[in-house]
């Protein structure tokens, strides 16, 4: 079969970094093709060249046998190439139809567009109400908006970057049905994901990148997830090791915490209570938009609470801000790494200072010790294998996974007594995810109380001693992770509390 897209010798360099070097592969019509690689392997740069966001330094592309070199995304879309990005580009205060119109070159009248959205979304099993505010939609529904916006362009090649990172297992199945339908109709799909079992279930072929170069290709169904991960990193992977831990006294206690959300489209917390002991990891699951962000803000001190609603080492801290809580030993890493966990235009040295000044002694008498700060940033980079030319690189220049490793490392190297992390391995490759999970386990083994908020159930079952779920701002009572069934977890994530879960288990 004649390839739909042929890539021949694409290369792209940035100061100090070769993002892609002599990349070659092809995709056939109707093929679902995976692009695999660890963080910083060059996947994002490559798809940006295909979509017209980045111009290659050398090499060529052909689409349907014709030379293809889009100078901007609108040209790529006009030739049949569409892309669904990892981070949604939607406006909460606008409705679905208005958001879709913003992504079109010449949108039709609103009524005609709304009718077309209904028609296409139902045809592909992704039903949408064009009149609903995007701020009221779940994460899965927001992704439908992005996909339907692409489908209205009748794409011949659809690029998807980490499409299942915010979806429930049920929503993943719906998405896969849609992608298989598109494939059967002849649409090629270039699929980027770190979830290797999904790659095995969905994709016909795979190209593996390592440090910007193609190092192999395979049929994913013929490989195990471990095989794929080891092809990506070029070494044997060791799964995180859990060691026996002696639990100490309660380090973090939350009692009947009720708070509104600072986001007009957010979900407030309702009567949340739990306690975490020294040496223990509590895993908190839930679909995006059920109060996870608000819980992290409340625990970190960015959102104030009644003084006794949150206690660290027995001391009421609900009214204290983030700096005071850090001095008492609580560190936090939010889900949004670029803009919340890290200042995009500041260097890694400066970002290290922002959260570690007090606990690492980076300031004295109001003056910054820049040598000590640079040394700390370099320590984070070395110990957490952050792929970057150096400490003076801006945070926004790092790939998402490498920035995540830097953020997590910056917090854990402060030797905290309490750790709170939200989505610690979101968008991170298998090797980096294993390293981050091991670091959390090691921190607990050193005596810290750890709270891991995550949508990745495998992650929580791998590291957590106890498991709870957030739904609509309410939290289920924590239960021992060992022996929990998938049915029980599903009930807890769906909002079942206490007796309902016990009854289902019985």
C-alpha cells in the first residue's frame, strides 16, 4: 500500500540539544501507528514538524506522494492533517459550538455548526451538546470537543498526544471504538502515549525514538509492555521495590474539611476527613474535576481552611500559608507543572529557589546564596536524571516529563515530613515513572507521610498502603489497598461510600 505520510531524514536542533536527527518512517492509510520514546526522545518536536508548528532544519516529508512542508498549522489542516494536543485549548466560559468555531478557518453559521457537531459526534460515538458550557464538562467530554473539532475537518491523518491521560477506563473504551472506526474508514492515526498496554491493544505498528533518533520499529501486539518499555530506554527496567515500613504517629490529619473552589467551574470539598501516619502512603483516586486540585491547594496552604481542619504533627495549620507549612515540613507538587509547579520563564536554578529556599537554607539575612542554589538545582538534575543542558535553562524549554522529574525531585530532596503530590507521573515515560514511584516509596521508608493523588489506578495500587477516592468533592473512607478488587475501586470512584462498597464486596 502506498504510504499516506513518508518522513525522510527529518532533523531539528535547538541550542545545545538535537531534538530530532535523521528520522525516517512512514504511515499507511488506516494505520494506527504509535510513536514511542522516553521523555526528551523527540516525539513532541517531530509531531510539531508534521503539524506545521516547527520547521525542520533538514529532511523531507511527503503526504499522499506529494511534497509536504506546512509552514503553519492552518496549512496542515487544509491538507488533511489534524492534531489533538495533550493540553486542551478550550475556553471554559464559552459553549461547545463557540469553542469549535474558534478552531475553524471559516466557521459556518452557529445553528448549522451546532447541527453538524451533533451529527458528527453521534456518528462517532462521542455525543456532545453544542450549547453546554465547556466549564461544566468533564475531562472526557472536553476531549470529545477537541476530537470533534478535528473530525469536522475530515482529516486523513489524526495526531493524538497522550489522549487517555485524563480519561476513566470506560471513557478510554469509547475513545478506542471511535479511533478504530476512523481507522476502518481510512484515516491514519499517529498515537503518542506512555500507557503501553493501550499501545498493544490499539496500534498496528510502532516507531521507537531515543534521544532524537529512530532506534527500532515493531508490531506492538507481538511485544509485552515490558519489551516496549525496554526498547524505549535501551536497558532492562527494574520495577519499584516496596520494603517493609514501620509506621509512626499521625503526621497529617484532615478533619471535616469543607471548602469552596476558587475556580468558578471547580468542585469544592465536602466534609473530607483522613489521617496519614509517618512511613505511610495514602493513594487518592478520582476522575479529573472531582476536587483533586482543591484538595492539593488546601493541603499546600494556597487555599486557607479553618485552623484545626488540617493538622501537621498535631499542630493546627489550616490558616497558615505555603511558606509556613514548608517550614513545618510539608511539601507539595501540583498537577500543572508549567505555570503552577514551575515558573515557565525562570531558570531551573530560580525555580529551585522558589520552593526550597527555607528547607535547604538557600537564603541568609535576606540575600540569595546563588552558588548553593545552583548546586541544589544540579543535585536535582543529577539524582532524577533530568535531561537538560544545565541549570540555567528556562523551565519551559524542558519536555513535560523532564520538568516533572525536576519538580518532584526538588520537593523530595528537601527531606520533608509530609509529601502531597497530584498526578506525579502524568505524561512521563515508563522509566521515569518507575523512578518517581520509587522515590516516593523511599521517602515514605525514610519516615515521611505521603499523599498521592492520581488518576492512574495502576500507580496507586503499586505504591499506596491505603486507598480512597474523591467524587464530587467527597472522599470515601480510606481502605487497605491489599485485596481491593477492581469492582470496589470502580464503586469508590463512582461515589459509593462506606456501606455501599462493603455491600458490593459481600
